C-alpha cells in the first residue's frame, strides 16, 4: 500500500474482548475470507489481506471501544491545522512513534480519529499504525 491517498482511511482497527477472542477472530477470518495475520504479541494481530490494512486489538488497557479508523497524511502539521480550523478537538497532540508521527482528534460529532504521517512519506512497510507501538499510545476517551 505504498500509494496512500491524502486524508483517506489507511487502516482500521477492531477491538476484541480477550486474547482468546483474538485467536478465534483470526481463525474465523482466515477460514471464511482467506486473510493471513501477523501477530504482534498475544493481544494484537494485523493483516494486509483484508483489502484495507486492519488489526485486531485485545489489550484491555489500550483497545478502543469501537472500530478505530486511521487517516493518512503526508503533512501532519497542515492536517492538524485543518482539523482545528474546522472545530475539531485535539485529544492528543502530535507525537512520534516507531514509523512516523500522529495526533488524535475528536470531530464535532465526538468520534475519535487518529491522523498519521509515516517517516518515509508513505512506505507502508515502515508504518506502525497497526503495530503494538500504535496500540500502546492510544489516548483514553
């Protein structure tokens, strides 16, 4: 997915209830849809074979309560400025993580969105939106 599109959803993460549920979800999606997963510890797995990159998060301390869509940007500062100019609330300001930088915001309808930029302007193999580093840094909301 090296051709990421500006301000488009780049990745989606789904919460699962437990490590056991993660195993069951992976097995189900693999059997029904043929998706293959990469494990990042016992509580997180991701796939690029779901059409859009996606992950399963079972870590009770860091998983969201609903699916979490991640937006891509090649200019994080400009994206932040546009979000705040339109009335978005910055939940967690720009910070670095392995693979890039991101911030989290709530739009006026109160949905939490992460917005991120990769270190190398879009090389999907270097992005950590879907890695444990991403999950560990989610703000509580």
